[in-house]
C-alpha cells in the first residue's frame, strides 16, 4: 500500500514537465493571476479550518465544565 502511494509522488523531472505544460496552457500573463487565486483559496480554507477548530475546542471546554459541575 505504501509503495502504491509513493508511486504517485512526482519527482523533479515530473514537476518540471507539469510546470511547462501549465505555462503552455495558460501563458505567462495568466500564471500570476492563477497563483493569486490559489493563494486566496488556501487562505480562505485555512481561515475556515481555524474557525472550526476554535468552535470545537470551545464546545469541548463547555462539555468539560458541565461534566465537572455534575460530578460535584
């Protein structure tokens, strides 16, 4: 199973080919725009992930407080 996963990790040559194909498809002028969009998407994803983590922690803290008050 691990070897199957490792077979899909691109090496240096594959990354160069992928970058070349992206350059051919989108052109030099579109790449910065694509990267900005990608960066914005990553920031939004991380923000949403942080919000969910915060809400989960708050909920767990509230539950722990309820359990402590019930045990007393």
